[in-house]
C-alpha cells in the first residue's frame, strides 16, 4: 500500500481564515506533507476559482464546512462541487451530501469551551441522524482553545503544539460507541484559521501560523495506487482515491509533533488473508485473528477492543492473537501524550 499524509480542515480568506490560498500553499510546501484539504465555511469558491490541483509535490483539495442556523453541527464535506442551499437544519445537509454521493465528517463533535464565555462551543447535537460518514476525533484548534485559561494563555500561545495532549476521552468513547452498529471512520484535523482576533485584549495577534499547525495533527491514508510524479495528470482520480480511503477508514491519525508517523501499520490476518485498518473481517467462531502493529520510532502501543485497552506493549511492534469478535484499534502514546490513533478493524461473525 502507498501512504500519503495530509492536513485536513483548513480555513482561508474565503471564510474566516486569515491567510490567502497562496499563503496556505506556501506554508504547506515548506513542510513534508502530500495533500491538504481546505474547508471554508459554507463555500467552495476556492475550487470554483481553480485552486484545486497539484503544486509540485503537494495536492490541494477543496471541501467545505457546513453549520446549521444556530452555528452548531459543523460538518466537513468532501467530494462535492456544490454547497447545499438549505442549511438551517443538519438533517438537510446530511441528506444532501448522502444523495449527491459526497462524504462528510462531523467536526469537533464534543466541543466544550469551559473558560471562554465570549467564544461559545460548536458541538454536534444531532446524534439522532445516522447518515454521516465519519467523525473528526482530534481537532487541534478545538483542544487548544478548550484548555485555555487566564493562567496558561501565554504559555499556550508560545507553545501551540506542546499544549496538545490527546483526543478527548469523551470523543473517543463516543466514537467507540457509534462504531458498535456500523463502521465509522475517523479523521484528525487542525482547523487552521491563523486567527487574528482579540481574545480579551491579550490575543490581538495571529494565534498561530498555518506552517506551525501543519506540523501537528495529520491524517495518513493508505492507497492501492502510487500517486507518483508520472501520474499527476490524473488529479481527479487521485483525489477520489484519497476520499475513498477516508471513507473506508484506510487511514490513521498522527501528531507530527511527536514524530513522523509515516510507516505505522495495523493489520489483521485470518486464515492467510490480510486486512488493514478500516476493514471488516467476517470469520467463524474458532478462527484465530493475528493482529500486528508496526510503529516507526516506537512508542507505548495499546490495543483496544470495543474501546477497552486489552493489551499494551512498548516498542516498535505489537503482535496479538485472539478468537474474540469486536472492534479493534490501536493508540500509540509518547509519555502521557497521544501520538497515533488507528481506525478500527471489525471482527464479525
Ligand atoms: Zn467548525
Ligand atoms: Zn473549522
């Protein structure tokens, strides 16, 4: 499989980001990433204006982020050229994206803003709706703002990457829960705005630059195809392959701040057949599943089944055999900080 690492959920001057698409491209070209996905609020104008495409080694893809009339239920949409007109209610846009065969990820689903009364949270509230594609389990901006207090403001501003610990327990628990009834893929994102806003007199400056955020949370996709230099004229096909990988959960989330997660793998073998993250494996009761995880650079590897840690190992590899059904995924930690989060391998009868 071929691995591509990207940064998802970026706002430009087409909505409330402070940087132009050119500035974002420049920042992205200075760090080692393969693709970026712009998601301006309720607009796909960057695509209409012709920005999508290859820029040397970098793919720029344009999606968008929707919200309802109460500015809740933010939804990241990929693979469509059209923005729905009726966005009063999340139901309308989930139905729209499904009907048009796009894919969508619930953004910052459990956002809380304990310490910032003037900046409300934008959580997901419509859990009655089931036709979303997946969930954003880790959002840099959301975590950064959520932990902000008067006391730590300066420190968090100076060390935006160091301030990030791990996806919230609540979000991971929720993700594990919704995965019980169907496969729900996860992505990680930065939600970059490079904000220049006044957070109480103190923050009257750019909170952090795009380039810095491009060195934090990334989503790595695994594709069958090699998106090499030779194949660059096939942008639309390559873009679809990335979307397909995100939709199937053939992907994992890594925080680059703790090291490049490139090369991480989580797979399962049943009766000589191999499966990867995002796959559903059907097996007989007594068939043994051989799980295997490879971790570049090494770390504290945890194997979870239905959200519970069932096995831990330190190092660059983890092997584990079982006959039990369930959803299995990997978390890798560096000290107390979360580094890598795999999608699930579902073992079913
Ligand atoms: Zn949002
Ligand atoms: Zn956003």
